[in-house]
C-alpha cells in the first residue's frame, strides 16, 4: 500500500495564458491529487487575462493535504522570447552548427529585464541574466549580434 503524503505536493505545469482548461495537461495533473481542475482554470485564466492569450506561462501549484491549492505564475520561458525576437517557429536541429535566426544585444537585455522580475533571479545582476540568455540563444541556434 502507498502512504499518503503528509505535506503539500507541488505540481509544475506550462499553461497558455488565458487558455487553461480541465483537459490534459491540467486535468490529469490536478485530478490525481484530488483538486477540482475547473476551480484552478477559472482562477488561472482570471490572473493571466492581462497577458496575450496563448503565451506559455510556467506555473507552480502547491496542493495542500486538505485539497486546497495555491499557485505562482512565472515569466514565460527564455526560449519563447528568443524565438519571438528572432521571428522563428523553432530552433535549429543541430545547435552550434546551423543558425536559425539572429537577435541583437538590445533584444537580449530587454528579455533579461523581463526575466529579472522572477523571484529566483531577483538577486542576480542584469549582466549575469543576459549571459545566461546568450547561452540559451546558442543552444537554440540563434546568433546574437551586437
């Protein structure tokens, strides 16, 4: 027999802004923990109504043993911003060999300013965040030009 979780459990999801529905991936992830997915969807859609619909929003949901929940939304992934800035749908198939698109250093710093609002990046200087974004750009096959 399995033991019941004594403390809160965490669920990480990537959901489109304003497009949460009790279908996969939201429904099964929350239903397995006894949370009504419709309640989450209504609250999530209300909280992300100010964002452009469809932007992927990383969400961390904390489910308490009494089946209540709280959630925190973060800024969209760096790869999403880089693809938008470069005007591409997806990165290169061979990172480091091919170039799928280019972004300027100004774009990188604009992305860094947006990412700096996340709680886990608040203590880092803007230059450090920008250097990690440049690394993500290389992985995607996006060249950074001055």
